[in-house]
């Protein structure tokens, strides 16, 4: 499958930010038995809110959230979001409500039902009609970072790839990206060895609309065949981020993030 690169003259800050928020989060079952993982809180705010604040600080305010498991929790959160941030008077007798001051962010949020059992590629594919024929940003609803989004988008445009991932170097349990020499092109993936300092996909991706053509349907895992094929064809680049990155995969991860927030030392708080 060979794709012709096509780049728009779109203003970067008009790019939609797509967030995968539909998984079961089984390794964080202490939280996810009653809510989707992106709604697990750090400092009294869902990690989804923290992720959105990162993008908003760089001027990206148009979000498409890909929902699945317990999607009603996310919908109810945003349905009441502006109300919770406002001064409001309730006139009980006349059954009316007056909002005096709204401190909510200038966000546009589209919540897409992608099905509980749909895999990551399928979720992205289902949202195509809301994303349109333009480049977009994609990330996971459980990871925070101090990656410079403006520089990431600039890097993507300069490298003229169909897809750019933010590459990070955590310890532990993730599959590793292989590179072509010392360049930023990704040639493939491998399993992580113990004590391996390899780079992994940390989310915070920039994608051209042609990437939709690499996704077959609901049963497609985006991180497998689509990304492998993009890498094989030389269409996948990596923006190497050496700063802070952390996913909230387990209760221990949540405690680490919570502790940083409580001490006012959260590196991802760039707003």
C-alpha cells in the first residue's frame, strides 16, 4: 500500500485533538470498576482533563474524544462542566437558572460512541467523519507529558511523514521502536528487553488523513498492522522527547502522579 503525501495549509492551532478514551483499564480496576480510566482523578480532576489542559495551553481547543466503556460518565462530566465552573442562581419557584459567570475553558468537545469492544484502530476509523480530511493529533487518555506540542507539530510538517509519534524512554514493559540508523524514521518494532533503554510510542501523535486508509475496521489494533505498515513504507517518524512522560496504567502509577500534583511538582502542568 503506497500512499501519496498530501499536506494542507491548515493553521496548526485549528487541528483537532483526538483522545482514545474507550478502553476497559483492567490494570487499574480499583478505579475502573465504576468509571472509564480517563476519568480516574489526579488532584480532584480526571486525567482526561489534565491531558486536555496540556493541549489547550498550546492553543489546541477542539477535541474529539473516542468513548467506549462507561461512556456515560464522560458525557455527564462534560454536560455539567460549564455549570460546575460558573456562578449560578437557581430560582426554585420559577424553575429557572441564571449563570452569572462562566470560568470554563474555551473548548469544543465532540464525544464519539465507538463501542465497548472496538479496538484502537476501529475507534479512530469510526471518528473519521468528525475529524475530516485534515491532519489531526492523536493521544491516549491515560498519559501525561511536558512535550512541546507546538514543536511536535512543526517537526511533523518538516519531516513530511504520514504519521509522527512522540518517542519516550520509560523503564519496564513496553515494546520498542527500531530506527533507521540515527535518523528519525521508524523501521519497525520489537519487544523490550530488561534494562533496555529503547524508545517507545508515548502517544502525542500527529497524523495525516491518509492514515485512515491503513485501518480495516473495528478489530484493527492501530499500534499493530497500521503502524507496522507505515514504518515499513517509511511513512512513520518519531519525535524524540527526553522530558517528562508518564502513563497511568496501574494504581501505583496513579499514586505517583497524585503525589507530584499534591506537591505542586507536576511536570506536565504547563498551563
